[in-house]
């Protein structure tokens, strides 16, 4: 049997979302690294519909632009000034081919935990029962706010009544309308034409379609599901965070079942688009977002945030903040590293403590171990950058590039004043300000000879702890160098 494809999925996303109290349209708020609408679209795509339509109105341009990015093939349908879920659905049908037939699923843009498998279950139940309409329902301990499923004496669904239109006894019903449906398209079209706005909210309700179908002698079914999270919509930021935490719990649990060790699931956040290899070990307080891809046997955390980072097998990334970076297999990063966009660390390379990198390609086996900024640079293979160095990439106007070869050993406290090139196998001395290219194999130094002004502390800092320590060490305070008078005082200050 081939898997049935619905003619269309319609995602309703025109509502205002006032309770979010946000300048951002509700469906563009995110959980798990994906917008609410992105989740709804992903679930809809999961049943492989011939058409996918998203109904927009509030924040129209922002929402339409987002749809164009996440699903360029989706049809954006504009809802007019007539309010209600029924009108929204009608506007979607108007944007789809007029001769379309078959099954149409209707979902909500603000129900992010709905899974594609649940929609598939709805579709299959709908087709198997030969119903004109099937609605996903759930039984809630507190059904207030939701539309209630009204059943006839024989248990069959006779319609849906909104909370605001319900009688006292109807409000006692605990089976609620999830707002997720399957319809026969011809029935839906004909019934919507008959739906009015004579109700407590003056809106054109999609829910009225079910009662109309029943009135015409058609079969209407309820598809009761147990996983209440999948029917919960986001109305305010409290729900946004609750659903975000539940989504994360599901994602983290899924990765643990797939072979990832997570020491503390409650402080580990993993986005929906992240992929993790086998035997990855995640320590507490770690967030992995975006399209990050993590290889096998990688150790991440504690206290690490990675967005759009690619990590090769066996690497370790500890107490690090990184985005748009590539970390080679077997490499080590951190603790306390900051990887900015364009960082590429080669196989078995090292980016160490208090190191910041940006637009920097660091070759295989090369190390930047301590207290260094590497910006706009290329470092070859198996080179070592001395502690406390700065790739001086900015002249106040433009950014320039530094190139360090392979097998170089640069001294501590170097400044590489870009644009500058250090050839393969070259060395630089400690404290070098590298302003000129260094040929391969050369040693670059530019410090002036050191002078020791003997007895200086005893003369200029008499009585201090330093002077006492010097005296105790056997310093001969009587030696007075000839050039002492010409040394500026400031040179010896701390
Ligand atoms: C709706 C249902 C209710 C159900 C509940 C589930 C109706 C009349 N009622 O109620 O039975 O229990 O969902 O959450 O359908 N939307 C539009 N255009 C509109 C109005 C809404 O696109 O004019 C969209 C919203 O963006 C949202 C969805 O439809 O994605 C549901 O809208 P909402 O206002 O939350 O409907 P409820 O009144 O909660
Ligand atoms: Ca709602």
C-alpha cells in the first residue's frame, strides 16, 4: 500500500497573538532553535502534501518573508478583514487550485510540538473511516478556553462548540478541539460557504463546518490522542517557555537513546537541527544550536554554547562560546575560548585558554594555546603561536590579513601587524612586533638590547619592600652605572 498524500495542508497563522505582548508576530517566536511556524511547517511537510499553504495577516510581511526562507515552495495566503479560523481556511482554499480534490489537513501555526506522525495518524484514520471531517481531540483536566467536542447519544461527534458560545453543561465537557483537522476538500469548500458569523465572537468559525457536515448526513469523527503536548498552542510567553522546555526534553532524550551521553539533561539545550554522533559526551550547562554537526566521540562542555559549529570526531570543546566555526577531528578547544565566525581549526589543532579567533584558518596540528587574538589570519600546519600574541588586523579603517606558514614557532607577546607574512619554518623572538614579512627559516627579532641599571631600586625606591628584598639578596648598592642619569624615570615604572 502506498502512503496516501494529502492534497494540501493549510497552516493557520493569521491570528494576532496579543498575549505575547511582543513586537514580533507570535508565530515567529522560537523554541528549540526554530520558530513556532517553522515547527508547524516541518510537521506539515512531514506528510508530503501536494500543496502547503500558510495563512497570514498580522505581521503579514514578516511572516510571509519567514515562510519564503523556511519553505519557499509554500503558498502564502492572505486573510482579509473577515475574522475567524473558518475565514482563514477559506482564504487558503482561494489561493490553491480551484480544481483541487482529496483530503486537506488544517493545522495551527502556534502548536509547535505537533509531530508529523500524528498528522499521518490523523490522515490514515480519516481515510480509513471514510469521514468527511476528522478532528484531533484530547481530554484535558482543565478544558477551559478550548472548543468542546459535542457528541450525540450514540457517541458520534455532532459538532464543536466554542467556550464562549457553550452552555453550562457543554462547558463540563472535557474533550477538546485541538484545532487540527482532516477534511474532504469538496465538503469543506461547500460547508465554509454556509458558515456565518452569528456567534459570541462575531467570527467565521472553522468549527462550524463539522456541525454542517453532520447535518448533511456525513460522517464526522474524532481522533483522540493521548500526548496532550502535541495539541497545546502557545498563547503567552509562559507557555512558550513551558513548551520549549518540553521540546528540549524530548530532543535530549532522543539523542540519549541514539547513543549520546548527557550528564545533566535539565541544563543541556539542543536545537532541532543539530546532529550528534555516537558516544558524544555532553557536560552540564551546554547549549548546541543552529545547524551544528558533531562527530563521534566528541566531548562538549561544561559551560559551552555552540551555534552552527561543525566538530570532527574525537575533538574536545570545553567552556567555549562558538559560532559558525569548524573544529577538526581530534582538536581541542578551551577552556575559555571564543570562536567567532570563520574560525577553522585543523585536525588535532588546539585553541586554548583565553583565545579569541575570527575568520582564522588554523592548520592541522597547529596550536594557539594561551591568551591570544587571531583575527583575519591563516596559520599553516604544525605551527605554534606563543602566548599573549595579537594578530593586529585593524588599522582603524580596514581589516587586513596575516599569514603564518607551517612549522613556525612564534615567540610570546608578538604583534603581527597585518598585512604581514611569516614564512614556513620561521621563528620570532619574544615580544616581537612583526611589521615586515619574515622569510622562511629566519628568526625575526626587533627588541633593543636590554640594559640593567644596577642599584636603581636602592637609589630611587629606598625603603620599599623591593629595596629590602634586593638588599637581602646581596645586591651591591654601591655600583652606579655611568648612564643612569640619562634613563627616563618612567621606564622603570610598573
Ligand atoms: C480555536 C478553535 C477552538 C480550539 C482552539 C485550539 C475555532 C473557532 N476555535 O480557538 O475550538 O479549541 O482553536 O487551540 O476555530 N487564526 C487565523 N485567522 C483568524 C483567527 C485565527 O489564521 O482569523 C489562526 C491563529 O493564528 C491560530 C489558529 O488560527 O494559529 C487558532 O486561532 P485561535 O485564535 O488561537 O483560536 P481559538 O479561539 O483559540
Ligand atoms: Ca488558541
